[in-house]
């Protein structure tokens, strides 16, 4: 079960966002996608999840083409995602945010729930238990009945990942899961993501936090101006002079880049506090 991009292109009018990208993502590994702002990372996620159409090329999962499918059809193929800017159902409780995503698994037998109430009760209990287990995995069980929109920003990020996992996806796409998190929350996130690694799952993480990417990912794809610039292990990426010059700048610039990432984190933190 491999996810494959084949000569993928995406343009918005005359702006070429993705330019002939071919690569594949094996299960059992955590894949990072990195690159400067505007490199095309989110566009890759959006096309894979069916949120954006593909201009040309193909995206195959286990041999079947995902291109041209509606978002819900892609989800039914086992693809789940989170967003660069959190998109929860703010007015619903934390538990309900998960339960609504559980529903598609049950829809085929909805008629039985209507005709046989004990069946419905039993299924509701099972659904709740499964969702509570996921909440506990992310240490969110204490928030189960809270409104999702009222959660601290870091908890909302965790909840979004928990929600993406409700369908037990074969492909998990995370767009900047650490954005706006403090160091403690980032460490917690890193350990949770490491625990989600499974031979049955392709995990792709778009991230600017280089410490997280280098410590968590088995393989990294480097995007630059819509093109795939480099792919390899974290050590290979760090050793690549192409990546150094095109993405990280010269070795002397690395401290500046880390400082810029800190600024970005601080800005997001300010925004997060305003939201809550
Ligand atoms: N909906 C859209 N309409 C028009 N242009 C878009 C759209 N989404 C992305 N783009 C453009 O496509 C290019 C790639 O954007 P994308 O969001 O994929 O970059 P990114 O690597 O995720 O950047 P960042 O790190 O800032 O999130 C950019 O030039 C961007 O302006
Ligand atoms: Mg992006």
C-alpha cells in the first residue's frame, strides 16, 4: 500500500504551484515534506486529499487513481488530513467532533438503529468508547464535554489529529501540526506522532519545525518553487549542498533561519491566545 505521485502538476492561472513532481510514500514510515513558504507543500496535501483538483499527472493509492474523486470519496479510500489553519467544529463538544467522523462507518446499518433501539444503544456505546480511547491517547479525555472552540490552541491541534484518526486512515496527512505549539507541546506531539507509526499507514507531515522533522521523519521530501528538489533521509537532507543553498541557505544562515522559525512560532502563539 503505497501512495504515489506521478508527474504531478498544479497551476493557478499562470502561477505554477507544483511542477512535475514524481515520488512515492511507503507505508510504515513517517515522511516529511519541507520547503520554504510557497514551495507547494500544502498544495500537495490538498491535491492528495481531494480538496484541490490536479492540473495533470496522477496520484495513486495502492494502484487506484485518486484524481478526479470528490473529497468524501478520497476519505472513503482511507485518506485523512489536518489543516494548516485549524478547522474544527467549534460549536460541538470535543467528543462530538470525533463522533461525527465515526458516522460514515455506521451509515450502512442506520436502518437497523431505527428499527431496533437496543442495537442503536449498543452502537452508540461502542462509538463513544472508541472516540474516548482516541481522546485519551492525546490526553484530551478531560475535555470531552467542552466546546472544541474553547480549548487552548495546543489542545485544538491535538484534537484535529485525533479527529483525523477516527476512521483509522491508511494515509494520514498533517499540514504543519506543530505550528503555534510551545516546546513542551511540540515534544508531546512528537511522541504521539511517533506512536502512530504503523506498517499499515502512510504518514506525511508538512512542517517548518526542523527539530521535529529531523528527529521524527524517516524520509524527507524537499520542495522548492513547486519542484521536488531532493529526497532522502534526514542525514542526507542535512548533508545535501543543494538543500543547504536553496532552502537552508549557507551553513552560516542556519542560526538565522532557526531564529526566524522561533519568530513565526511566537507570532502564531500570539494569534492562538487571541483566538481562545
Ligand atoms: N487557492 C489558491 N489559489 C491561488 N494560488 C494558490 C492557492 N493555494 C496556493 N497557491 C499558490 O501556490 C503556491 C504554493 O502554495 P502552498 O500553499 O502550497 O505553499 P506552502 O509550501 O504550503 O507554503 P507555506 O509554508 O507558506 O504554507 C504559492 O505560490 C501560493 O501562492
Ligand atoms: Mg502550507
